[in-house]
C-alpha cells in the first residue's frame, strides 16, 4: 500500500490508520458520522482492511523518518474511480428503466429508488473531485447485451454490480488519507451494501455472500468485471 507524503515531506498516514490509533480523532470522526451505527460500520471497515493495516503499521515508525515523494493521484484518484463506478450504476438503472424491462411495479419502484441513490452519489463525488482540484470524468457505457437478456439477466446483473460496488469501496478504505473522504466512502458503502442485500434477495442469493465480514475488492479485481459495460 502506498504512503502519500504531506507538504513537509513526512509520511502521511491513511485515515483508517490514524483513526484506529488515535482515540480522540476516532471519537470526533464517529460523532460526525452519527455515533453507534457509524462505530459498527467503522469496525467492519477496520476488520475487512486489517491485513493491509497490519503491514502498514509494522513500518510506520520507519516511514515517519524517511522523506517520501508524493504519489500521483491519492484520494483524487480514488474518488474519480468511485465516480466512474457510480456513473456506471446510474447509467445501468436509467437504461433498464427507459427500456421498460421490469414489469413488476414493486421492482420498478425499487429500480427508480436505487437509481436516484446512485445519482446522488454521482453528484456528491463529482463535487468532491472538483474540491480536490480534479476534473470529473464520465465513462461511456453500454448495457445492450444485458437488456437483450431479459428481466432475469437484468436483475442478476444489478445484484452483481451492487455487490461489486460495495466491495470496491471497502477495497479503498485503507488507502484513503482524508477523514472527510473516508466518511463519504463509508456512508456510500453502507448504501451500496443495502442495495446489494435487497437485490440478492430478489434473485435468490444470500444477503450476506461473504458471511459476517464483507470482503474488499481492489481496483485490479473490480475494473475487469465492469469493463464489458464500458463502451
């Protein structure tokens, strides 16, 4: 896991590590996030990202003494990555709704609700990219193959994409430097996981495919799976 330097040339700690090690910082963060519910969510993030944090922790004292060169991208790259996934999800639901494939009224309402959530994520992440000094990028998407597969394929794809989205946020948690960005990622991850649980139920999958603790997915694992939807 890369470590990004601050302006003084000192090794900056990922937000997850700082929160895990600093009780006062963690208390302020959890208060900002909403208390007990956020504490539970943070514990899940910490458990799921434990492996990388242990490796990072073991070398922290050494890294603090070294001068590090800034790593290109950092939080901006992570937010832009998340924005790409949220655009993909929003475009997917728009394509499904416009095609009128889902005839069941209850499922149709769910699709609209999830689409609206994803659009709000897009809006929030777009603003964050701009705040971090970047230019928001929107991918071109194509879901023709899924739509041609009919309702069953559409619902199964929706479940897969939502599970993947939740895992993608979890996969970046240990790399995020800003506590504000981490708070946003945690909040969005929670919603993506709820979308996934609902859709898993619809298609007959278990609501907890990973068991008691969610498994993170890296960019290298996520991007090949969404590539078929990128035009």
